[in-house]
C-alpha cells in the first residue's frame, strides 16, 4: 500500500452491494432478461434459458449443462446464486475426493455432466455474465443521477469521488465509461495498449466484472485449485468485453470471482491490488455511503476489509438499506474505527438517497 501522503484526497466514497443494483434496475417479469441482477429469481432465470428460443445456442446449451449437472435435492431454480454455487461446490469436491476416477473433467459437450467445481464455475461465469450484461437501469436513472452529480466532467484528475463495488453487473459502469477512458474507470492495464490510465481508478470492482475477460488457460491457472507459488498470480491480459458475451468455446472467460468457498482473490495480483486500494479509499474519504451491502457473516474478506479501516477524518457515513438493522451492524463495526464526531445517516432505499442527495 502507498504511504498516506501519496494517497489521493477524496470527498465521497460509495460502497455498492447487490441491493443497490436491485433497486436501480428494471423490475419486470422475474424471469425476464432485463430485471434485477442477482435477486432471488436469478437461478430461475438461468433455468429459463435452457428452454429459450431467443437466446444464443451456447447459452441454451450451457443452461442445460448446469441443470443436468446439478446434484442437490433442492431444485436449482429455488436457490440464490451464492447458495447454488456453495451447494454444488460442496457436492463436487466431496465426490471428487472419494471417486475421482468416476468423474472425468468434460467441458465442451452439453449432454455431458460437469464434474468439478472449476468446470461448474467456468460455465456458470459465462451465463451469469451474459444475463447481467442485459440488465438495464430504471427510467428514473438512480445510478445515472449519482454519476451526474459526483462524477462530473471529462477529466478524471478533477474527480474526488470513488466507488467500491462487490457487484458483477455494469449498470453503474456504463455511466462512467460514457465519460471516461476505461483505464481511468477500472485499472491501468485493462484492454490493449499502455500508457493510459490511473493507479487510483474511479471504480473498484472487488469481485470482478461481467464485462472483463481472461483467456481460458489463465482461468485454469486461477480457478482449478492448482498449487500456486507464494507470490500472487499475475494475469497476463485482462480484456474488456464490448460486443457479445464470449461463448464457452471462444477461449475467453468472464473474469468474475464466484462465491466459492475458497475465493482466489488473495492469489491474484490484480485483486490484491484492488482490495488494497479499496482500503486506501475508505481511509481517505471524508464521506462514506454504503448502499445495499448488509455486511453478511459469510463474506469474511469484506468484513476483514472494513474491520481494518482507520479513518479519523471522516465526517459522515450514510447507510442505505431496506433493513434498518443494517445500520446497527455497521455502527458496531466502524464506531471505534472512525472519528467519534462522525454523523450517521440512514436511508431506507437507494431511491430515497438519490432523491435527497442528488438534486
């Protein structure tokens, strides 16, 4: 991490969780493509693609493959995405441990079953990215209004606000990418070429993004549980998906970190850098807005991140969540880490926050 004197001076740092994207996205038919990302119906939408006549053939085949490989008694479509990944990973890891020869790794044929956690995650990442990239914002533009007020102009050096997000979707990203270069939005080395970008990007995506990709051989290095060296793995190339989502046979995989039990975040240099920068942003902010992130007990890395924050200069902390108890959890975590004179604010919804703060 950089010395405190070398860090950018920040005004407001936003922390976006799934609740922010849920409130900001279109609320249509639960199984429609343009609907709330990663809501309780998400696995049901994956299942609906198995019988769809309008989606690309690879999406239909991937959905069929995921369903055919499902090993839990609870129906796949009744699970949340995190629950589905954890259940399937547990089953596959156990079966591979006791019957490895009966579960060959077979990737490319839709009629064959997925037999390992990394195989399951590989295919799931593709269809998750495909669905999330179709999500659209509400006509009221809550994310757009935040971008208009806090990320004005076209010169990123003048912007003193930042966003940290745990979300894969690109609902907020679209607004920043329409104003700034992709390497100013994400990180210096994204895409092709060099010499453009910042080491204090506007948007930190701590679990990856539906519009980032890596090549298949590097995916295998990162997610196949191969023993890695003590040094964090340096991904050779992270590209930006600007057209159609890559199919499962195109040698590219969306770079998203799924909720598997052993997230490889600390084993990938890109993500160790992003998480280190997130701590710097939180410690350098005058105001912190935590929107739609309820601090779940299962997200150990995120809890450790926030427990590590030391910020005596913060003046305001806003909690935006439909569950009022979330405010108490955040106060219990941060009260001793920040200025005792900090002003706490609570908003019951993202729309309420936008109406009051983005006029």
